[in-house]
């Protein structure tokens, strides 16, 4: 019983991390029509930045959550630079943009290897959330519950931002019809930078808050990128709800697969993607992009 | 005219073959012959991918998975005690079957969707190679004890293996050249440029793309089998996204929709990789940087890009020499 319960909590926790990662991926895809292949690298970069800040230099460490936010802001800045300096030059050439993001992801991976070395860095769980919560006879690891709460809070904040604010309305307009959005005076190119930085920041934040569970190691980027891809193929591009549901499904399948069929865990992920591709190619909550 | 063009192509191919056949005599040691073998086998791989990228307009980021499927097929069957011919034929069949599944899934979309799905499929194959330890031996990989000796000819030495690779390379070049100039190749280019019109003209666009995928998969599998015999070892690293990106870089850097482009690209990438790895460890950084530079500076690839520069340089030179004659003449345009 406890085994299954823990597995379920782990699945939802992982789903929450995946949501933080894939929400930005999905928004970038929806707005700019490109899969951002640096997304896994940005996740890893956030984890490395955060870990360095949290572990500190000669004992001058920073609080875990401050480190996570500062790391996320740094990664958002990196994302904005990538968009401004490189992707902007290739406006309208989707293939070229994808290839550039791929090239940058290799460069970031190698720079991380250079800067932080090949050994995994483990980040301690923030002390205030260590240990377990007991509800009756059931035991829950607190930090994982915190991650779920953070993911849900971010999901609600993102939804409010997209649904209720002027910026959100402009982003939705840009996703639905970039030409018309331009015609009515929305500076879509500025939205590109904002959304790219936002997506990058979310990915970096996810990397750091996931680090006590996943630890930080070279190759984290290529472990996470396919998961984000599968989530978005499953949930549909440009849809927040799609990323959320897709992340939860993948989180559950991935964790149960790991526990029950470790050799085929990666392969089992493929099944829901296969079903969706065959039955509903635009994804569960996606619309057919023009 | 058609026939003379074909004959011209065969002459060129023959000349290329003769020039390449002399390489083991011109190179100082077996290390260089091995690099030449690598270039040729990667050229086969790149030609296979260029069928999709250049002529079908479908960019695959999962081809290393198909390549690895053929490699693991051979290695697993040999380790299980089967002979070389059974291992080669069966793994070709497995790789083509894998390509068919791969194509059936990814051809539901084109463009960016195709890239995403092939990337995800490639990563899944990598994950299988990495995790399905009872079949693939995981990170430790599988050793291949010996190379085959077709018709009693040993392929053990670097030079012998080079000639086997060269033979397959020339066959691959001839096959791609025939494919590109065949009606199917023309139809494939049509589906790249005007899929709707091709559909309206009665072509089965999906089927044409599917055949292109299978052809690409066949070449990829052949390259994979050569690769596993060349290294006599296979590990999940061969299936990683980096490998897919490397071969895509070969195709794009050389020029995707030319016959020569992928070959030049393979030579460039393999040479740079061998040279760079000898001096610094940062091959992945270089790979990424070359990618970004090529896409930003010479998006059409080196072969068409150089041809363009050459033409405009020649025009500039010619223009300067007949400048006096041109003075006073009104340009019709």
C-alpha cells in the first residue's frame, strides 16, 4: 500500500516538474511555431546555476528558494539573449531556427561540462521541508508535496496571466493568428522575446527545484528534452491545460514504468504518444496549427 | 540527351571510384585509411538522410536510432551465435521494418512536427539501447568478435575493409543518383515543393514519402552494418541525439539536395571530428558552433554555396573584362 502511494506521489511530483518544463516549451511552440530544442539545456542550466548558488562559495550559501529564483532569472536572461541574438535573425525560417536551437543545446551542454565537471552534484532538500508528513497511517515525503504545490501555483498563475491580463490576451492573439495580431498593433516580435524568456525561466526554475530529487549531472538535458517533447505531442501545442494533463500522464507512466518494468520504462512512454498520434494527431487539447 | 547525361554520370562515378580506390596507396598509414573508411561509411549514412532532407523536405532527427537498430541487430545476432550472413540479412530486415514503423508514425505530419516525432522516436530507441540490458548489455555495449569474409576475402585489415566500404559507397552513390533521376525521385521533389498540387494530380503523396523513408532507411542500415563491423563494438552512444545531429550536420553543411553535398559534408565532419578530438575535448561545442555558423552564414550548404560564390566571382571577373564593350549598350532588363 505504502509502495503504491509513494509511487503515486512520486508520479505527481514528477508530473509537476514536467509541467513547469513543458508549459514554457508549449507556449514557445504555440507562439513561435518551433520546438525549442534548448529547453532541456535550459532546465539543466537552471539546476547548475541554482546548485552553485545554494551550495555557495566557502560557506557563503544562499537560501534554496532564493537560489532557485535567481537561477531562473539568469536562465530567463540566457533565453532572451538566444532569442534576440540568434533566432531573431532567422525570423520565419523555422527549420533554421530549430537547427540553431539544436546547435546551442550542444554548446550549453559542453560549457556545463567544462564549468561544473562530469560528476553529479547533489543538492540538499531545503531544511524546512525535510522529512515526512504523517496523515493517519500514511507517510508522505514533504518536499515532494511542496513541489506539487509549487507546480499547481505556477499553473494557476500562468493561467491567470494568460486568461486575465493584457499581456496574456496579446500572447493568445499571437498564438492564434500572428499576422492579425500584428495588424491590430501587437508587437509580436516583442512577445517572442517575453515568451521565450518566460519559458526559459520556468524551465530553469524547474531544474533547480527538481535538483534535490533528480540531482544535477551532464546529460540531464537530453533526459528531459524528450519528455517535454512527448508531453507536448500528447497534450497538444500551445495549450496550458494540454501540458498539465500531458505532464501528469507522462509522470505517472514514467514512474510506474521505472518501478515495474525498469528495462522498458523509456519504451512505455512511447505508447500514449503512439495512441495520440494515431487517434488525435493534434494532441489531446491541441488545435491543428495552420 | 537523357542517355548521354546518364553516361556522363557513370563516367564521373567511375572516375570517382578510381580516384578513391587509390587512396590506401597514397596515405601514409592505416590510421588514415581508417579515417577514409569512416568518411565513406558516414557518407552512405548522410546520403541516406539527404534523400529525406534534400528531396522530400523532411528533416529527421532520429536517424541515429535507425542506424543503431541495424548495428544492434548485427551485434546481438552474432553474440547469439549466428553466422555473418544471417546476422546481416536479418538486421537489414529489422532496420527496414523499424524504418517502416518510424515512417508510419512520423509521416502523420511534415515540417516541424516531423522533426519532433522523429526526435522523440530516436530518443526512445536510444533509451531502449541504454536500458534494455538483457538484450543490449546497456552502457557496456556489445563486442563483435570478427569481421565477415565474403567469398573468402578477409576484411580484417584497414585496407581490405576500406575497399569493402568503397564498394558499398559507390553502389550507394549510384543508387541515390538513379533514385533522384527516376520518376519516383521527381515525384518526391514534387511532394516537397507542391504537395497539394501533387495530390490534385493524382499522386499518392503519403506513399511517395513512405517509399523515400524506406530507401533512406535502407542506406542508413547499410551504413550501420558497415559501422558495427568497422568498430567491432556498439554502445548506446551511437544512437544518441548527438549522432543524429552529426549526420544532419553532414547533410546540411554539404548541401542537402545535391549528390556531392552529403559526401563533402561527411568528409568535413569526420575530418574535423578526428582532428579536433586529437587536440581538444570540446567536440560537442564545436559541433554546435559549426551548426549555428552554417545555418546563419551558409544555409544552403557548402557545395551549392561555393558554387554560388564561384559563379558570382566568375561573373564579376568576366564583367570586368568586357566592361569596355558593355559601355553604351543598354541593358535589355
